[in-house]
C-alpha cells in the first residue's frame, strides 16, 4: 500500500475515495477498529465510505491501496453495497474515540482524545497505536499542550478497559475472543468478575475452554473446574492435552480426581492415569504421551503430512519418532527419531527408516527436572524422547513444559516487565526437596 506509514484519522474524515479507474466512489466517513480484550493496540478493520446517495458502506482495509493526505484509493475487487451496521465488538475511531474522556496512565490525569494515529505493521495490518490527547486542567483561560501517547499509556477507553464494561454481553465477549491466542484469552478471563467469568466459561465450546484453562494459573484452573458440573468437567479434561490434564487432576482431592477419571472416556483417561503415576518434576511427569509416532516403513511424505497438523505445537512438530508397532504409547521397540529439518531435505517417497537418527540421546521416565534441563541445554533440542528400560517409547518432553516448571508458580499472572531476571524456586519444588 502506498502512502504514509502513519496516518492520523482526523485528517481522513471527508476525504474523497476513488476506485481503481479513478472514478469517484464517495467520501471517508469513519474508521472501523476491532475491540480487543487485552491492552494491545486495536486492529483497523476498514473504512466507512459514504456514497453520493448518503448510504454508508464498509470497505475492508485489504481493498485500500493508498491513504494520502488528499484522497483514498481502492483496489479492484467486489465491495458489499449493504448499509454499514456497526457490531458491538467494533469501535468507530472518529465518531466514538475522538473527544472521548480518558486518563493518562503515568500521571492518572484526566484528558481528552484529540486524534488517533494508525500505523501499518510488518504483517500488513493497520493498528491504532497512538493517541493524541490534551490534558484537562479545569481552567478556561488555559489549554494544555497536546501529548502524543502510545495506546498502552492511556486508560478509560472501552477497548482497553473491557473487563469493566458491563454493557458488553456474553456473546460480545465471546466474539472478541475470536482470533486471539489462548494465553491472551486466559488473561482476560482471569480479569473478569467471577460471575462474568463463569458465564463466558459456560458459553465457550469444550475445545476452546480447554485451551484457555491450560493457560490459566493453577488456582484459577481449579476454580473453573469446580464451577462446571462433573460431566462437563470430564469433557474439558478429555479436550486438554493429557499432560496438562494430569497436572490439573494431581492438584484435586483424590475422591474428585477418581470421579472425573471415571467419567472420562477410557481411551482418554488411560494416558492421563499413566502420567499421574510419575512425580510432576520428572521426565515422566513432564512428558506428553501423544508425540508423532510412525513405523519404519512410513514414507517421508507421510511423516511431513503428520508434521503439518495444525493441532501440534511447534516443539512436537520438530521431531518424528520411529517405533515398531504398536504406535500408541507405550509403543513397540523404539528405533530412533527423525528431525523435521532432515525430512525436508529428503525425497518424499523414501522411507523414514533410511534417515533415522539412531544416536540421539533419550531420557528415562524418572529423570529429574535438573537432568531434563541439562539434557535440552546439552543437545540443543526442543523435543526429546522418554524411553523405558525395555526400549518402549513412553512419550516426549518439550521445552515449553520444562520452562513451565522452571518459572515461578505465578509466572502467568506477571507481565513481561514484572518477570524476575532469575527464576525463583517454586513452593512445589521446595516440597520435593529441590530448594
């Protein structure tokens, strides 16, 4: 897109809009941005163009080829001529944000939004990342100078203080959850009042709620699970990764733990029961029982197809484990592993048996957290096999699970700026004699 890398939206109001052939389409009426549930700058969705008939229509930002000080140009492609209707999860930057009363975060001073700056990112999205504000002094004879602040330095907009916005219903909150990472959704869910938190949890589908619960601190996990009826709690545990489900169940009273395991489908509860046999600070307690496992007669193409699964984390997708049947853990005899990077260099119809890394080290299930950490540091891996004494693959440990146990227990509640420079020893490690 041509034009200035940063644009102030007040300058766009009323500008003429031209089509790809130079024909006049209308004029800019407003800018539409998406409400966010975290404090990051909102993404610009498009512009509202007022046609000569005075009908307002929505034009996506993908159709905008240039934003200049004198005009806006559109690319070829179809645009809906339906009358624009604002959604509850959207904000009109000119009509609703400019002239809004806000607070400056650093000084808590009252201010008024004078303008908003939007900028294009490396991903080619536009975001509203700057606000021009004027501090309100209460003195009619004197006007404060305009300050240009980062979006995160301003409080009081519906976008950043959404957790306090009681006018948004549950459905609007759910719509705002779309497109954000589970970790970000978990942060928002944790900040909601308990009643709203439970409403949102009840309305989320099982898979999405499971993803969010995995990102919550331990106490919040237990609180949400206790809120759900036991049948749905069991469904959520089934949707979670087995190692995360085992970690959560290990924190519950034994009676509750057993009832939930009984309510789970046997094929889902069996790997969780196996993980519960291991201490949380061992390779067995850290591992996932569902790595990518193939037999030696599989082709490189088959291995790459498994690696491409969107359900895999990048760490699990970095390696394919080759074993004799059965392929479900605990597998038949473990033969070795193939790195995804190696698969990319081989002909697709070659067998994986020919590219196995047979010399790669493996861990035992009782390896301590300190041993697992040294293993990853020594071999520069992000995923590693866990094998028993009879050479059966039990699962795989990924580096993200190791970090999860090395960081302080409350790391999910801390902002990046609040994170200590050296991880503290968690209370659970102290209890295990690892202070």
